[in-house]
C-alpha cells in the first residue's frame, strides 16, 4: 500500500494530467477542474503502474480534500 506522500504525489500528478486533458478538449477551467476531480475520486490504485498498489482510503480522501 502506498504511503501518504506517495498517495499525495500520485493523486496530484493524476489530477494535473486530467485537468490538462480536459482543457485540451475545450472545457472551461471550472468544468475541467470538476471533471479532473471526478476522475481522481474514482481511483483505487496507482494509475501509472500496471496493477498499481492500492490507495489507503483515508489518505486518498485527505488528498482529494486538498485539491478542492
């Protein structure tokens, strides 16, 4: 299981990647934020690794609260 710093790094990077993707798809910054946040909220494992390590639910929620 990923530790708190690793979880925060992965979720933050994934959020930024998703946000950039939605912006390039022509979404407004507000809509891109909502879509990227939604993408992150559905993560259960590290998306950057095949069969990535599972996130601790509490740490994931803490990281998502920081994004808001």
